[in-house]
C-alpha cells in the first residue's frame, strides 16, 4: 500500500479551543469540530509526513489502539475532511503545504 500524505488547505478558517479544533470550509461553509485525536492529526498534516507515521506518533503512542484500526479510522477522517476541501491528500509528499 502506498503511503498517504495530508496537508491542511488554505481554504479554511480554523481555531483551536483547548484540545479541540473548529474548522470551517470556505468551499461549502461546512463547520467541523475535531476532537483531541482528530485535532492532533490536523495539526500534524504537514504534507511531508505519511499519515501512517502521524497516526503512530499521535494516536497509537497516546491511546491503547491497534495501528491498523487507528489508521483505518484516520483514513476515513482525512478523506471526509478532504471531500470538504479542509485537507489535501496525495500519494506523494505535498510540495507546497500550508503552514
């Protein structure tokens, strides 16, 4: 399986409140409230680090969860966010990630 890379989109408004993140898509004005785990994935979405490494570092290291299960849920999350223009997904590192 090819690695999956994710980067935050520049077409969003985001604000972190405690351990949660509120994000609004400029594409369709959808509002998302990310829990602590999803927020950690969002923050780590630098376009250069594979999702599997982000999950291992931010989810599996923090919670008692199997890597395969955590990665499956993370992939579902990032694909949902990408469908609203909140994240960008690629099978290669993303050259121009948004800070």
